[in-house]
């Protein structure tokens, strides 16, 4: 309790040194979906973004009819690819449902893991505090990535990347242990 399970990538610096070529503000560093390696909103300059997303849904639903609390959000990007995400809390589990549609060729569902003590075995990623069960019909890989908890600080964490090649509904389950 009180531990960050998934961590935000932060920004590190608005003017990083040349040796650090990672843009932590990129969609590829956040706990979300990227389609065909595109940015959700391409950069025009350091602080100006183009093609703002069209948010279709963003709501938090309290317990209704004894159901668990749920967050729902969706958008469509400029390429016509749609991401609809539901995050439902059920006891000690977060059930994350991603509905992906559009003409994309590849989508990556990414999660930054706030633990370096993790391993992947039999389609289950485990840490001392939680497990993540990715969708069965996807390719899952554990990688290293950068995050920044505050300005001018950066460190490496693990990132679970779940790659899919078709529109569909993909369920990821995070269980606190």
C-alpha cells in the first residue's frame, strides 16, 4: 500500500544534454498505446504540438449496482486509429481493457514498471509487489526504459510492451500480491 505500481515517464528536462536522446514526453514512454510508431500528437517545436487528439470519452464511474469503480477514456488520432481504455478496480486487481480499432498495422500497449525486480515467465510478469498478465493473443516483451521522477533526474526502469497487429479488445490484469 502506498507504492507506485506503474510509473509516469516524466519529462526529465525541456533542454536535455545532447547525449540523452530520449524524449520522455513521447507516447512511447507512457502507460498507453502507440499506433504504428506514430506520436499521438506530433511536435511542431519544443512546446507546441500538432494534431490534437479528439477525446471522445473521459469519465470516472463510481460503484454502480455493486460494480467496481471504473475509469473510461477514448480518443481517435489523426490517422483514424481509436483507443478506448477502461480501468476497473476489483478487490486487489486492476483490469485494463484496451479496445483498438482503425487501419493500424501494429499497436504497442506499454506499461512502465516501477520495480527493477521483475521477470517474465509463462505469460506472467512478476515483481515482489504485483503481477501483470498480458493478453494471450499478443506478443509481450520486457525492456529497459528511462523515467524521470523530477526535473533533471532520470533512471532506468522496466517496461512491459505488449504488441498487437489487429484491431480488437485486449485485457491486461494487474494483481497486487
